[in-house]
């Protein structure tokens, strides 16, 4: 079995690569800018192929998929955050967040589907709890992740006749670099809002992704992995 994971060198993406490799997948992982993280990932997971590519650049994406002989699983995980009040968001910020978080999901799916037609496969998109509820001072990020949810539902209907399942996970507050900036008081406040009382782990999100990929009768589902933060 062959899988491609975007944003695969850190956090949730790296945990997905680790789990899929353990399960026997031949894994290709994409990253864009952090060469140090990529080198660490290569050292940890020598069986995984880590490639530098911008998921928001169609030429980069097309080149990556052209080299893949086949594909059974696509995990659209690459994403960037942006924190600002809406009046302070520059249009260039909006473009980059949308182009990576939703545009990258669209482009990778566009080029993955031809690899799955006639054989079936699974696509799992990574959205966010803010894609479901919206996050203050994260309006553009929330919008990009909401688009991923709508895209998932539409594609599930479109691709079901071809035997391709399409699902989505919406992580809550997870222990990743994206949340490393949070202060102690903010972390404590968030934990008070989470019924399970703690941040989630990248490994817990990875397990949910694999579960959706494995189940051939589950499609079009939006699975919260958030400790009860959003019910």
C-alpha cells in the first residue's frame, strides 16, 4: 500500500507518517520550508521518502504525483496558522493561508484521484475545530478549514461510485508547534474548557486518521478529535 502525507515532518503529519510506516505503507511525505525538521524526520523514519514541495504550487504538486506509480491513501495535513484581528489581516496573508490550507488540499486531491480511479482508495483531510466553530482572531484560518470540511462532504458524494472514501478529522487543541506559543495561563484556561482536561497528542489524531482510512464503509464524515471541546 502506498500513502502520501502533506506537512509530514512535524506534529500530526509526522505522527501519521510514523503510524502508516509501522502499518506497512510505503510513505511519501511532503514539506515546504523547514529543512531542519525534514532532516530530523529522515533520521527517525528512514523508510519514508520526504520531498520538498509547496502544496499551494500546482507545478510542484503535479511533479510529485507524476512520480508516484500508484496511491492508496492521501492525507491532506499541510496547514499554516494566522492570528490577527480581521482589520489587521493583509490580503497577502489571506491568500497564503487559503492557498495552503484549502488550495493545497484541492490540488493534492485533484492529482491524487487519477491514481485511485479503477482501484479505490481513501482521502483523509485535516481540518480543525475552528473550521467547525470559528476562532476569534483566526477568521481566515477558520474560513480555510471550513472550506476543507465542505470540500470533504462534496467529494465524498462525487467519489463514492469510484470506491474512494473521503473523510475529515477536526483536531482540537493538540500538542504541536502550532500551539507552542500559548502561555501557561492560556493553556490552563483551555484545559478547563476541554472535558477531558488536557491537550490531545499528535498520535491520537494519527490514530483517528488511520481508522477513517481503513474503514471502507465510512465516507463524508467529519470526526472531531478534541477531547470533548466541541460536541
